C-alpha cells in the first residue's frame, strides 16, 4: 500500500508531523506498542491509501491499561480537589483551542470530513464540552435529606467517582464522542481508558499527548487502540472496569451490555438512530429546505442523529423534495482537506458497499430514486447525495439505519397530529427528531408525542454541552452531556448518623 497523497494537502506542520510519526498507545506513564507486537493499518477514506499504522491492542494491553488506571485512581488524582481538576480540564480545553487547526486536519484526513466543519464542530464542540464540564468539577455535591423515620438523624448523600471507565467510541466523531465521555469522567474524578474506533484512532492518540502535556497524572487518560472484537470486547468484559460508556451501533451495544452485566458494571449506551423530520404545511420552506438537506447530508449522513426519514405534508411534498435536491446539487464533493469541499467520502469501502446495498434494496422495494444513488470516481469512497421518494414503512431503507447520505421521503395527508406522530414513532429507534412549522401549538404537541431523546423545532442537529443527549427505545441507555453526565459518572452514597 502506498502512503496517502492527501498528506500533501495538509497545511499545519503539526498534523503532518503527528500523522507520519510512529504511533504508540498511552498506558499509564508509557507510550507503548501492543504486547503482541501487531499493528493495524489506518486508511485515508479520500484515497483508499495507507495513512498510518497503530498498535493492535488486545486483552493483554487492556489488562495493563486497567491496572494503570486503577493505580491512578488510587494515587494523587484522588487527592486533587474538584477545583484543581477543573483547572486542569480548562487548561486541556484551551490547548485544544490553540491546536484547533492541527486537530481539525487530523480529524479531517482520518474520518474524511471537510476540514472547516472539523474545526468548527469536532474541535469546537469538544473544547466547549471540556470547558463546560470543568465548571462542574467543583460542584459535584450531595444533599442533606429529611428522613421519614422518627428519631434524631443526620442524613446526607455524597457523590463519588464511579471509578475506572472504559470509553468505546465510533468512527464518525472521534473527538466529540470522546469529549462526551472523557470530560465528565475527569470532572467527577474518574479515570479513563479510551478505545477509539479502529478506522479513526489518530485524533484520540493526539488527545492523549495533549493530556500528558497539560499535566494530567499518568494513568488518568489511557488510550488502547485495537479492533472492537479484541480490545473493545476485552474492556467490556474486564472485571477491573467499573463502567462502560459506549457509543456505536445498536448491535454492538447489546453485545457490550451483555458482557458488562457479568460484573454488573455501570453502562451508558449511545446507539443508532433513524430520526424523523416532520414538515407541516405552514413551514417556512426558505429555512426548512436547507435545514432538511443538511440534516441528512452533513458528514455524508454518517451521523447518529441524521434526519433520515422525511415526512412532508402532501401539499408541499414536491416542492420540498425539489428544494432538497437543489441543495444537494450545491454540495462540493471531494477530499475534506480541500477548503471548498462540503461533502467528503464515506469512511471505508465496506461502509460504501453497505450504503449502496441499501440504495439497491430501496430501488427493488419500489422507492423512486429522485437524485443520486451512485458512487463517484474510482479513488476513495465517495457517493452521491441520494433521495429515495415514496418510501413505505415496511422497507428496509426506512426501518434500518443506513448511516450514509440517503434520505427516505414520504408524504402525509390531512390526518391529525397524533397520526403524524405515530408515523414518526414507527421505528425501533428514538434518538432525535425535528419538526418544521410556524404553528407553535402543533410544534409543541408533536414535541410531546414524539419518542426521541432530542427534539428540535425548525432546526436539526443542535448539540450543546448543557443539553442531555441520548436515546429512547433501542437508541440507548442513559444520557451524556449536561448534569445528567455528572450523575452517570458518579455513585451516590447515603450516609445516616444517629444523633
Ligand atoms: P460499531 O458499533 O461498529 O463500533 C463502535 C465502537 O465499538 C468501535 O470502537 C468498535 O471498535 C467497538 N466495537 C466493535 N465491536 C465490539 C465488541 N464486540 N465489543 C466491544 N467493542 C466493540 O459502530 P461504528 O460503525 O463505529 O459507528 C456507527 C454507529 O454508531 C451507528 O450505529 C451510529 O448511529 C452510532 N452512533 C451513535 C451515536 C449516539 O450518540 N447515539 C453517536 C455516533 C454514532
């Protein structure tokens, strides 16, 4: 395999130096290869060429990382006050902001993202999440409780770090989804072992360098690279891990939960989605159309909250589809490192094959391909933004998560809002939804009846460190972000004294 030609497009010396260096995992105070000596190839999705090699960690490496993390949990880290931890997290966030151009390039080349989006969203939201959680570090409080038992008691609760946390992350937003787990872990005094996706491990290894540089004690932030079925499974099973924070597919999430239950680990699962977008006849289409297009085509649809099921009132159905098609036509598909690119490649040849397979299934089942439906070029993993119209609830393209730039559209008539909500809820997933209307009452009625962890009105894809994020139904267990995350990374202790 030749080394990727995308390297010549990098503008920061830091990204070039980092990507071409010999990569090591971070375990305790060491930068180390895998015990087995094996490595994994990391591919550039824009060219299909070799980008880097990282250690192929497995059970033996996970075991070392768990011991290093446990030592750190019981070492100086546990003596630091919340305020001290918060200051360190702030220093980390500021350093990410200083290195934003470099980190954005690493994320863009590894995941196939437009570099401008990577800087604004991947680095920006990550840094904001660390800033936000830094504030929580000094506010992890219990409460005093008025007990109902007659007598004289002093009763109070405390919140303690849950302990050693395995953080298993997918390939679509490595920096952001690590921040969702690492920031509250650090704020609450936990220690972390991060297992990035095998396809996109680079920014996480750079993150570990930055954590070392700003002064997190060794063993607080560990990174084990490796295959999911090896390193990931070993983390989920390891009795020394107290909690697994997992983001990924629903199928793997269920496997992780089954393994974790053996030692009754705490578990949060952020899983797949098939998010509906409901457009009522009075929606402001000048805003809705670009919003709907970006809801599905942003990051090539490889977003857990992608607006992949579109329900439009029949009176505006054709206008909305034509509008989204026109928006898709404006997308500049190309290598994410080119400044003008607004749509990059899919992450791998396998993912491209999967997504194209779904388009074919949709076609065969009777959906109309309004635009797209083909791959682009022979280099890298590019495909056209695609709209499938007149899809029906029984089609696999509507029921299953495609995780690609494929919109499934259907219309509804003059039925009441409960019927519209029922169509939106006809899914095993419940991660997010958007409602497009100027009717305040209809918007909030629908928001109440749609089963989803996040509901957005007249927008899609709103993420904020203060807003809890997670799924109903098979989209997950628990919530990340906001105060909910602090709860998810702490154990509550009830203390009662007889006075
Ligand atoms: P995936 O489930 O294949 O992999 C996710 C992570 O789990 C990777 O690090 C992988 O190496 C690891 N893994 C794989 N097999 C494992 C095993 N047996 N035991 C332990 N770990 C294992 O998911 P993916 O393809 O990387 O990501 C896409 C999926 O992630 C989509 O379904 C998407 O909806 C979901 N996702 C959800 C959210 C959310 O917040 N709800 C966010 C982003 C992505």
